[in-house]
C-alpha cells in the first residue's frame, strides 16, 4: 500500500486479469480469465464507518464479535461482528493508520501503527497514548507481537525495523529497512521473517538482532505482507508487487503461486490450511482450496473500490466467516446456502445457551452455521443465583428463541442477578422516532436511564447492542447507578438505504417487579440515496508551444460535487503521444468527502517537434460518470 500509487498502473497493464500457477512451475503461469466463485459472496458492513479507506483489520482472539479497523481516518471498533462501527480515536494524534496488533495475553491492549508512530491502548481502544521513544522513523507500516512474551514487539517502518522488549516503551533499531510485513514462528519466536519494499524477504534466527536475505525464487522484491501457516510454521506466504509467493521450507526457496498485481493480504483457514485467500490491489480477492496450486476469483458482491483489498481476517470460531478491508470499507463473506448464527451473553448474571439442531452450546460467545431455511431453537439456562432476563437481537421475550435462518442472525441472551426490592428503573423517553433522514446522513437521539429508588440500593444493568442502521454511539455497555443517578444513552440512525427501519434497544437491569429487559422501540425512515458527483477543471489541457525536452505542467482540480463519498480509484495517461505526458502527482486512491477536492498534476515534455495529443483518464466510483476523459494537447518546438 505504501508505494502503490507510483507503479500501480504499469502493474495493471502488465498483470493478467486473473492468474493461476502450480508449484511445479517456478515462474507461475497466467490465464486470461477465471470465473468468480459462485458459492460465496460479500456484503458491505460499513454502518458507522465514516472513513472507508481501510488499511488494517484485527479480530479479538478471545471474543470474535469484537473487530477493529484501521483506516486513513483513525481506528474503528465493532462489538457485533462488524454490523456497526464506532470511531475510537481519543488520544490518537495521527489518524492515518497502517497496521493494528492485539496482545493475545490481554486483548484490551492494542497497538496502532500510524504515519505518526506507534500508539497504544490499554482499555480496548477507549484511549490511546504515543509510545515512540527511540523511533527515529515514525511511518509505521507493520507491527508484530511475540506470542510467547507479549512485552516484545517489532515495528516495521519506512526506515529501520525496530524492536521493543518493554511493551513499546523504548524502541531499538536494527539494520533492516523498509519493512512492510512481519511474521514470527510461534514454535520458536527467535525466528522471524520480514518482507521489505526495497530488498525482498529476510530472515532472523536470533530475535531480530541480525538478518539475512532469503530470495531464491523471488522475481520481484517489492514486498507487502507475510502470513504463516498456523499448523506448519515452515509454510509461509508472501504478497509482493507482482505475485503471491509460497515457501514450504522456512523461506529457503519461494514459488510464485499467483501472478497478480500487488498481493497486499493473505488469509489462511485455521482449520484447513489448504484453503488460502489472497487480497490484491485492483483485482480483488482470490481463493484456493489446494494450498495455492489453483485459484478462483472470489469477488461476488465487491464494488469497484472493493477490489482494492488491503486486509483479510478470518473468524477463529467460524472460519467460513471472513472479512475484507478495502477502499470501499469492510466486507463480510456469507457462504451461499449456509448462514451463520451468533450468540452472546449479557447482563449481571451468568447462564448458557444451547440449540436444536445442535451447534450452539456456550456460556459466553459462540457461533454455528446452518443451511438456509433451517429453523433453530435456542434455549437459555441461567446458572445458580441468576435469572434469565430475555432475548435481544433476532429474538425477544423470555421463552425459547426460534430463529429461521433466512439471513445471518445475531442473538443476545441476558442473564441477571435476582432483582433487588426497592430498586426502580426509569427510561425516558420510552421510544425513539428519528423521523426521515437522508440516506448516508445520520441523526442522534438520547434516552435517560435513572435509578428511582427510596433505598440505598444500586441500579445495575447494561445497554444492549444494535445492528443495521441503528447504533449506540455513547453511554452503552454496563452501568451502576446510585439512587437518583442517571446515565444518558445516545442512539444514532444512519440509513444505508431508503425505506422504513425499526429495531429494539434492550436494557437489562436488577430492578424487581419490572419488565426485564426494558425495551425501547426505535423507528426511522431513510429517504433519498447516496449520490456522488465529479467535476474536473479545466476540462481540457492545452500546453501551447513547448521546446523539445523542456517541460510544462498543468494542474487539474477534481471536486466531489455530490452528497456521498467520491473515491478516485486511479488516473492514467493514454493516447498516441501518451509517453510525453506524465502524471507527477495525484494518481488516485483518494476518498473525497462532499465538497472536497484533489489536484492531478500532468507534465508535458515533448521528445520531438509537432502537435502532440493524449488523454487524462480519471476513474472513480461515480455512478453517472465513472470515467472522465480530459483531452491533452501541446506542440513540441
């Protein structure tokens, strides 16, 4: 991602539109076309994701309902498998995020690599602080945490590769530079691999103290990512500028298994390492079921900007569910004919949930897949000293939850401690109507929860999560209120499509003799549609007379004239004299919010006399004019 816009277009012109290679062919072999995989599809899950230029994804290894997305506009967090996102940028003084890493021993500890160094959160993204002591280069592209000692971290930057042995407090440089991908052998954490943007892949056997190149079989040394087979650390995949490579001997030799443009992400199914996914910049996602010997396109449901793939993440509890970070936001895969049911627990008490047919059997969070159309009955069993307070999400009430699998479903079971006499809960207002809201815009309303009691008892409970166009943006989660105290909960309505929408916000509590959970109905109507617009000025580029081998530049202003985000995918020069016109800035890969502009600078340098002409082609996500052609002309003298 860091240097893509310098060489992206040449690579697209040289790379096949789809590719396949076998391990018996060291150089790989290209095919003109491969069919999309019709068994799987992708759906955008961008509710609340206000910046859709996603560079990194991370899943909490102990709670896969929690996801983090690193974007050009900061870090976003989801607590419901990506259905809703909230920005978590408090203390993040640089919001251009390249990479994320979660401490496996304490998942509240998260690191973010940005254009302004490394930031650390110790409370699940609730607040960030810079940890840059010793970092002389602060464009941080890659982070890796030693799984056997999470106080040891590595940071790849535009300059040196750095190491910290005290959880990021102090960093020391190595002699390796330009590192964009890191992998640590979990069976021997002294063994590390680094993919660089200037000298190929390197290996260390002494915890990063020294490095040596491992280049046998590499045909391009501009590298981006490394991923290790979770069942065999000698099997490693590398994403480079011209291909995805595979090594089965700990990096001693590499084979190009997928010839494509810019392999930026590789994902491996943790239960079946023969299933491999490759994310590319411009050609989308490829899938292999035989360890990379053969590939199919895996792009159904991806938009144009969704083909610009930067990150892949697989749910550890349900490997059939995966996420793709793209420049059109986050997408989630849904296997056709097979749907996922997720169950989580909430409340002040404890209990478990089981299912018929079998699949769900957990006391915290679990997931199972069922054929489309299957009816699943969920049964909640409270633990001793707790009561079952009710369902939220795809079910409501306190009886068995019956779910028909006509879509992916999320269900929460609330277990509470027995209600305390004298404790009363007040929720005002009792419902929220957001009225009509333009698609792509948002409106916020609040409710107030108050402990109305005459005793000294504490009102305890939690505010449930929401999915779809509704989300809790502040005041959510658990609460403990002394008599007379209140908490304000802010709910946002952000319609993605036109039409009526409704949901229920459930609030579990320990108040006796009152409906538990309390239910706040939500309603709103989305109106209109997201429309982006593009204008380019000037509409032509006339360079006049320019002496041979001299140059002259013209700047073109591209503006988003619509109401939705405009994504400038790329710009290029074409035409009979295209070699004499060069884009010197503003190639693309930029998201313009409504009213914002960017500049594309084109330089004319004639190599011979006479009239020269070419075209500046600008490609965007605009529905009316996805391609804008600007005529260019000049005369060499």
